[in-house]
C-alpha cells in the first residue's frame, strides 16, 4: 500500500465517521468496505470482508449519542489489513472487535477537544468577533480531526497489524476493560428500548405472528420476511392513522 492510499483512506474514514452527507449510509461497514475496495482495487473481496464485519454490528445502536463500539474505525482498519495480508473474513472480524473498542476512546477524545472550541466560540461571541466564531466552528475542529482521526488512521493502515497491536498493548488494561463494560451495557439498553416498543398492546399480535411465522415457515428467506413486515407496518400505520383522525374529527 502506498502512502497516498493510506492518506485517502484516512480522509474517507473521517468522511464516514463524522456523518458528512447525511442521506448516505456512510457509517456502516459495507459502505466503508466499498470505499476501501475502490481505493485498493479489490472491491469484491473488500465487500466480502465488510459483510462479515457488518454481521457483528447489526444490532448495535447509539442510545443518547454514546457509541458502544466504533464500527467505522473497525472497518477502515480491519478491511485494508485483511486485504494486504490475504486474511480470511473471520480473522478480520477478530481484529475489528478490539479496534472498534479503541475507536470509542478516540471518539471521547474528539468530543473532549471539541468542547474547548465551543467555549472559545462563546468568548468570541461576547466580543462580536464573527471571524473568531467561524474559526472555532470550522477551522479548529477540522484541524483537530486531522490530528485525532486522519493521521492516526492513515498511519495504522499504512503500517499494518503490527502497529495496531503495539498500540493496543500500550493502552492500559483498565481503559479497555471500562470500554468493554460500557460496550456490554449500552447494547442492552438499546434492546430494552426496542422491547419497550414491542411491548405495547397494539403491537404484540404482530410480534407473536412474526415469531411463529418465522419458526414454521422455514422455506421463506429473511428478505421476504422483511418485505412482508414492511407491508404489514404500512397497513397498520395507514388504518390506525385513519381511525385516529376520525376520532379527532369527532
């Protein structure tokens, strides 16, 4: 891998991680794997590895803006290293998991640093310094992203798994343990939120119907179930909305 490719991947990681262009599915492993495959010239294998990484993050949510793991960093580190080293997708997954936890640490550092720019913007605002406000809003956060995200990720990608493993060994055990505990608690909170929605009386019949249908209709694939569920959701929303509007009119 060339230095230019590593820098491009570092920039693309920042692009995906920071949510630029909100309508794109940029923060999922499959999308990141596609970009990596384009840069490194092996889209099919990159997508295969990305699909394996995507599978372990299917149920991950970010309650309250707190991320239990950084699947974008896991993708942008594991996929290029796997492509360079000809690793199997299963091996790439084992590399992605600890890197994803490390990404949480980088995200906390970014948020802490960005808090300083907010206070700086408040100071500029008190002095009616619009140029200073713009610098605190755009320039300084961008420069901090270069130092926190782009440069470390580009170096890790360029140097390969040895550099990543060396850095992981330097990080204290209590930090990694804390991140693992947080990563275990936050998904549980996400599932609890989902269950609280499923537990509503008017949705329980759909849940039971879907459960038993999935158990006994073994010949139907998951995509067909998803499309059928979308159709039922559309009917439910359409008819319940109509009934609620009629009650409101009365």
